[in-house]
C-alpha cells in the first residue's frame, strides 16, 4: 500500500474487450443476437456515464487525551488505526471474457489516476500506524486514514455501429492513502474521511 500526503488518489476502471478467439464461432440462425462474450472486438471502445469520486474513511484509531503544557518534555506517541471499511475492485456484471484488468487500465487513462487492479481487496498496510511527537497539546487526538474510490458506469462497443453494447459499472480505488491527525471538536472544516472518523471516536 502506497502512502501520500493529504491528497487521495481515486480509481476508476475501464473495460477493454478481450473476447477474441481464433476459432470460428458456431453458426446461429439469421437475426440471432450475438452475446457480448461471443463477439470478437480487440479494439472496442468505452462510453462512460458519470465517474463518481469519493473520499472515504479506511481506518481510524481510538481518541487519546493529552494535557501537555508548554515547556514540558517532548511527548512521543504512536497511533494505530483499525480498519472500518472493506473495498473490492471489480466490474459488475462480470460477463463473458471481458478483461477486467484491461478495463482498469483504460479507466486509469481516462482519469489520469493510478488504480487498484480488478480482483484486489483493500487492506491497510504501514499506513495504519502514525508516530508523532509534540511539546504542547491539550484535548483528545485521533488518527484517521482515508482512501479515494472511483465508481463509473460504462457501455462497451465493439464497433461504432454496434447496437448491443455490454453495460456495467467499474468500482475501484487509488492505492495511495492519506492520513490525518485530528483534534476532537476542532473548529475547522474537515475532509469527508476525517469528519466520518470524528463522528465515530469523539464524544
């Protein structure tokens, strides 16, 4: 898991058709609909609906109270966040032979953001631990870890004149997380992940 400074990265995925077998398809009655998984389309195109980007809470520590006055010895503290959300990158519905990883790569090109590959599950890594030092602090502090997710609907066309596209939705996230050390009750506007964390741990 990569880690970044305040600035999440989100993910969106694009499907690239890969049902391109060399064997001839069995004959079918004239006018019969060709299923998306049976069509050969090595250079298919995607049309995207709305790409929804969200900053969500991935993990949060317990709130800890400190009353360290000015001039006191420097305090060293380690916060450890516990996971609060499960994420799975993928394409739904996962039909036929659509290459979901190629889809993610396509959405990366559209968004300009590095994304988690289809099939991956989100897990907190070294980003779950935050070590801090301070000489003055009054109040309760907590550590929050956020991640940016992407969700986008699509239609995949094998050719410009295609009248039976494959439709679905891609959901993924950016592998770059961000962390915030926040004081309970602080009179500042918080990002969505930290605001969600505050509601969970501050009394």
